[in-house]
């Protein structure tokens, strides 16, 4: 078995890795955006909930939370598939980080722009959709890229709940062939390729939505 053969075999599990990454990032974006919007309400109960959420999910290890979801919830009569378990776990943790990223980006939106929009007759929803959200999205892209990188690095934990992603394929192949050095080197190369492809996508978005004057074109 040649090195290219190993790359081809491992690439079979890359589809699951990409799928888990996209689903987890999407869940994290949805959770982070929802939490950041809640934070604009400035209610004490909501602020306490957001503070507790971000503190808990930014401090608990990924593998511990994954096992709590996949192995712990069935004890309460709640059974979740392996795919949903990893996506829920990474989505909850990623959402906690992205909520802080979005919150900081929203704080950077000029209050004079918001006041001008309100004075022109826009309601709160219109102000958010047309004034706050576009600028928040632009300013959040660098942080979103960093968070995507983190999620991608956590996807190998999917093998612990039985998802046949690239790490599981590599471990199985290493056991059968005893060629761990070549196999895990190939694994690292494939992860790097996936990472570069997604970063190129994010950088394309960053260039498209970049705020004029803040960075060179």
C-alpha cells in the first residue's frame, strides 16, 4: 500500500468530517446569533442566563459534554443519534464563543447610525436587520474564522460516539497495517487541506463584505 493509497482510503471519511464541521458551525452560528440578540434586551434575568451559559459552555471540556449528551441523556429517557450528539455538543460550545464575538461586534456599531435609523422611522427589527446585522457580520468574520478552526479541530471526537469520520478511518487503518507514521501524516495533510478550503471560503466572504477603509482592498 503506497502513501497515495492511504490518502485515498482516508479521504472516504473526509465527507463525514466536513459534514460534522458544517453542521456544527451552523448550529454554533445560530446559537451565537440568538444569544447575542437576546443580550440586546438588557433584562437582568436574560443577562444572568447569558452569563451562566457562556461561563459553563466555555469551561466544560468538549469530550465531557459529548459523553453527557450521548451517554448521559439516555439515562433520562432521551436518546440522541451520534451525529446529532456531536453537532449539539460543538454547537453549544461554539455558540458560547460566537455570542461573545457577536456581542463585541454589535458594540462597535455607531450609536449615531442607530439613532439616525430610528429617527427615519425604522422599527427595532428593521434597525437590526439593515443597520446592526450587516456591520456586525463584517466585523465578526475574523473571529468566525478562528472559531471555525477550533470546531474543525474538535471534530475527531466524533469517532468516540461511532461516527465513521476521518479519524476513525485512520485509527482502523493503523491497527490493520501498523503504519501509524504514514497514516497519521496523511491524516494531518487531509485536515490541512480541509482547513485551507474553508479558510479560503471565509476569506472570500471577508473580502466581499469588508468595510471600506478599515483594511486595504
